[in-house]
């Protein structure tokens, strides 16, 4: 939801939305994995951060830009 609120019509805003999503997922999931499996917080945060960076910021942003450039997003995004 946070990434959707930040993202918008520009590539820069969509990239910032992806970064916010990566940070949120890293803190939440890395925090509870550290508590659940009794592992150091640094290791769990780093592992989740690397996975999120690849999946959200690299692959996800490429897919998001393809959807926007093809015009598919216009059907699902309200403007105004």
C-alpha cells in the first residue's frame, strides 16, 4: 500500500515506491525471522534485503516499467 501511495506517473516516484517497499519488508520480515529462529538480526536483515532488492527493485521495477510503457497500467490506475 505504501509503495502504491508513493508511486505515480514518473519513473523516479515508482523507483522510490519500490525502495520504500524493500525497506518495509526488510524490517518486518527480517525482524520476525531473527526472533523466530534465534539468529543475529544483522544476518536476517541482510538476507531479506538482498532478496528484496533483487526481486522488487530490479525484476519488479523492470516489469512495472514494461506495464506502464505498454499502456496496460492505464486501465487500472485512476488519475485526477
